[in-house]
């Protein structure tokens, strides 16, 4: 009997390995590893729930702004009743909470220059307010039973030693504040080159990266496939978002539906899987006139 059990166990491992090999070969991801950013539809949370059901997806990256520091970019204010609705969805297993997200105050995405000045934790005048958001977000993330909280830290300037020192100090504080709640801080990528980000990650151990390949293109910071080799040790989650490089230096690239841009969707996913990535893929759509359709097509592209 023991011999039979061992044989069956080996067979199961072989089958599982074969299934994963097929997934890698075809660039296909198991549906339980695919989620959607709650803010992509620009809807209240109960509307998000309806759209998730239509898309056939349980995974979600949840913007906490509506509950702790609302902004129009990631959702208007939601009350205690809606928060209980969200908690019930997670507790019942209807939703798989993959990560949470908090946003810094005062960010202006009008141009590359305005977001460079206002993004993330860089502006001194917003630091105290941002500390409160990080603390509240980490606490709520723990209450929701999630281990990852995402934030845009803003532009990393390796050329200015004093600015870099302050940046490292602030991110270290955020990392430590999240740890108080058994939460790991993951930083959104793309506002810097992969090389610069890797240097920074070595300065603040314990951080992870939410790799957004489209951001690299939108900000003109390199090619996503090449970044994988450099950033692999820190990648915890992927934003499924696509873009095209700008033809006018100093201006934004163009966000487009997944598969229509220069990320190289299928090859990008294959490279991640071959390299041992086993985290989640979260669809983010922040442009276009048919966000629900674009989101559903992205999910289908990943899973079928």
C-alpha cells in the first residue's frame, strides 16, 4: 500500500509538472492567479463586484483610498457599510484578495514633469499626510487578511545624493510601519530604469516589486522583457497593462489594451513563468473607452 501511495504521489507530481510546462509553452495562467484592480472600472465597490462576476474573476487588488483617503483617481469615498460588504466577499471566498493599494496625496499626472514633482513620497509638504495613509492602509490590510500592500513611491533620483538619502529613509519607514502589521510593502515599478530600481532595492531589504511593464514604456524607462532579468529577485506581483512608446521625447507613451502594445504579452508571461515566477497577474486598465471589454479580453488572453 505504501509503495502504491508513493507511486501515485510521483505520478501526480509528473502530471502537475506537465500541466505547468504546457502553461509556460502557451503563455497560459491558471485563473486563480489572475485578478483585477478595483479602480479600473471607475465604479463604486458594489459595481466592481458585478463586473468581476461578469469577467469570471475572483482575484482583486483593492484600492484602500475609498475607505481611508479617497481620491477620484482610485475611487470616491465609501462608507462603513461598503467596507463590511468587501470584508464579507473576502471572508466567504467569493473574492481572493491578492493585494491592497494606497495612493499618495497631491499627485498630478497631467505631464511627466508634474508627476515627477508631485508623485509618491517625494514632496516634503505631503510627507506627514502620506505617513498617516501608510499607517491606516497597513492596519486595514491586516484586518482584511492580506500580506501585500502596494504604493507608488514616486521618482527615484540616483543623481542627487541628498534626495536619495531622504527617499531611502522614507521608504524604510514605510517598510517598518507595514511590518508592525505583518504586511509586506511592494512598490510599483516603472518610474525609473530597472538598473536604478535594483540598486535601490538593495538599500532597503524586505521590499517587493509590483512590476508594471506598461509603466516602463509610458515613462520611457526601458524594455520590460529586459527588466525581468534584473528585477526577478524582488518581483511579487505583475500588473497586466500594455502601452506604446512615445514618439515625442518628454511626453507620455500611450496605454493600450493588453496585447496591442509593446510589452509583448505572451512572451512576457512565458519569460516570467520560465524564470520561476509563481505570483499573481492583476489586470489594470486606466485608459480607453471600453474598459470592461478590454479587461475581459486581457483575462481571456491570460487564461485561455
